[in-house]
C-alpha cells in the first residue's frame, strides 16, 4: 500500500469563512479516519469561489488566511485561501497553506496564472506569482498548483501566458529532487462535456511530471457559476481515477493502487443506502464514461437553483405554469431544488389559453405534489386594454400581446412578495437570444434555471426528467401533450412560436454558431442555412441586448453564456 491521498470535494458558501473552515476540518478528520495520509481542498475553499469584490473589503483576506491557518487536521492538509501576496503591492495572492502535523499556516503556493477571459477576472483581484508551489508532507515532496496553472500545459486557454507551471515543476525535479505527487486545487466551472477536457489535462500533467497528478475540484453553485466536482487523479501510464459529479464527498486514492480508490459521501450518510456515487477507474487509452447529457443538465440546473436558494436564505419559490414545456420543466427543477411543499405554481389562463394547456399544467402540479392556484386574468386583461385603448388601437400589435405577459408577471411577483418567496423566470436561451420574451412579464424572477439552455436542450431535459421519474417508480411529471404540442406563448388566437421564429432546431443551430462558435454569418450560410434566416437571427441577437442586461442570473451550462462572460455593449452601431 502506498500513500493515500484524500481530495476534499466540498461546496463552500462564498463569504462564510468560519463555516467553510469548520467543514474542511471535519472532512479532513473523516479522511484521516479512513486511512488518508495527505489531503487537499479545492481553490479558495475557505472563502468560496468566486469571492469577487469581497476580496476588496478591508480585512477580508486577513480573516481568510487566519481561518485557513487555524484549521486543525490530523494529517497534512493543503487549504485553498486568499493570502498576503508577499509583495509591496496591494493585491493579495490566490494561494494555498499547509496545516496539520508539521505545519501551521505555511504558505506553499501562490497561483501563477490568472485568467481574465470568459467568466474570469482574476487579474482584478490577485497578484500573479512566478515561482513553483512546493510542499512537504508525509515524508514526500509535493508540487502544488492552482487551477489555471495546470490548464496552460495542454494549451486549453485563450491567454498567452509566459510560463507553464507544470513544465516549471518538471524542470525543478531535475535539479532539486523528485516529487512524489503534484496537486491542483481547482474551482473549474461546469459546462457540458468538460469532464473529458479535465481528464486530458491531468493525464498530460502526469506524463510530463512522471508522477501522479491530482486535481481537487469544487462542487455546487455560486450565483451563475456551477461546479460539478468530478475530482481526478492521473498516473504517468494514463490511468485515471475520477470522482462523481454533483455531490460532496472525500475521494481516497492509493498512489500505488488506483483500483482501490473509494468515495466517502459528505456529510457522512448524506446520500443514504441507495447512493449511486462512486469513483471511476479509467484505463490508459480510455475516456471517462460520459454522463447522459440530459441527466447531467438536470443535475446542473437543479444544483444551480438549489444552491442559489440555500446560500441566499430562500426557502420557497413561485412561478407561472402555462402548460408549456419551459414552465413545466422549471416547475420540476424548482420542486427538486427546494422540495415540492415549498413551490407554488400559478395557472393564469386568458381568453387565448387552450384547455389542454391548462390541463397539462394541472397534471404536472399533481404529479409533483406542489400547491397550485388558478387566477384567470381575463378581467385584468380587459381593464388594461380599456385603459390603453387609444394607444393599442394605433400601435404595434405586440404591445397588446405583451399586456398578458406583464399581467402574469405582476401576479407571480405579487404572490412571491406576499409569501416571502422568490419568483422563478421560465425563459430559455433561445428566447433570450432573439428577444422573444417580455420585459417585466415572463422575464420577472430572481433566477432563470433555463437561461443558458437552448429550446432543443429543454426538450432533452424534459425527457431526462420523465426517465428519472419512471426509474424511481413514479409517474412522469411532464405529459405527452406537453412534450409534443407546438410551442406557443398563447398570446393571440392559434398562435405558435414558429409564426415568429424559425423552427427551433434551425434557430438553435444558428444561435450556437453565432454565440459559442463565434462564427460569421457567411460561414454559417455556407453550411447550408438560408442566408436571410441567418441574417434575421443575427439581427435579433444584436438588437435584444437590452433585455439580456435585465435578465435574472442563470446557471452556466454552456461554454459561452449570457451573463458575466458575455460583455456586449448596449448602445452600439454595428
């Protein structure tokens, strides 16, 4: 048996320094009691990632470093925390300290590479370092890196950094003696299929260093960023051990016997006797088993909403239920995130609502066991039309349609305020991209679980929801009618979305190319898409930016989401 390393895959709350430190301390004790001789946390585990402008608060960094250094651990433990930069400049460093036997708050690493692309803005807060991170523990020398420090090695970053910390450690080994292990304290945000990218990263690092390389990743949601965990260890021969996604726990790995790796759910007993969390042992040349994308998206958006509520002190949710696919899926996510007893669905039929949509909404509410209220809006609608009659008669017909959305938004917000709940917005990325949504109407809400999912992905998520329910012996919460009827906002007689939009399969493909691939309209049309349709979609994407500036936070599941990683000008001539 070799050294047993413990990766503490935890879910810190941003700013809750004392509770985060206590959680680390308890998890380290659990690891030690199960045979671990070394442990490490994720990046900035003491304060949670990303702390953003909390780092600018007077005394915040000092409190974090003091709390990390005071952690009691029966085994050597590397803790991620902001620390004093060690320079005369005012910015701190993103670092790691060693605690436990033989060390008490010794600084062992300051992050070298600070990402400033997409959702990252670390150069705003931290001072970069130039030196390799090194530590000693359990009679072994360790290399220590923090998140981006390892990504440079596989060239999977847009920044052109001047150094490669993995190559730096490899060079140090040749001159200063062998390292037994290199660890990476990570807060690697989730997007679909990212686990394959991380597996390539840890394999490349282990091969270059010629010793095991361990990446401990954060799990859980903080605002719009979500973290899937899936911590990993790789060996020079290409063997990889990967922990489960979407759950807290401690992964124990014997550096001489990958096959004996195990998973300890955290808190102890949290997952129950039927827990399916387990490590994967991946042979050289193989890839980690990819999760079903619909199931993974379900875990991702549920984690995003659930942690946003838990960490913000929100205990109950209110949302409109139209009987359409988006509101039905959001209702399921809400029930999973805070429990069915804490969700209120509002059915708000108008003169244009179909009976099958009303019935579908009721069926979903009954299958989930949530409370549902029916508040017809015909009288409010009539009164609003009468008050604005002169404007509506001579104005854009969209104004009359939007009255219904705004009345419904008012009712949802009213119920949420009355109950001390949070309203949930039900829009998806396709709608937000082209402005097919109503400000102060269906965009109302404190969080948008589907805000980074294209419409076609919402259907994929819906199928995963029903499959999961059936696997547990429960009735599917989404009716066949909800899944198969033509999408419609039901704001006018016989209206369907395709009256105003291209078919969603076409729309989503064009949007994905424009947003995530950053392709030109010419190159998209060259792929076989109608040139006029591409031009229409691009124009709508560009002219709807004012709505996205007012959208609620949404869990990031794509490589380029609206929000902090999307920084388009608002008033601009293109």
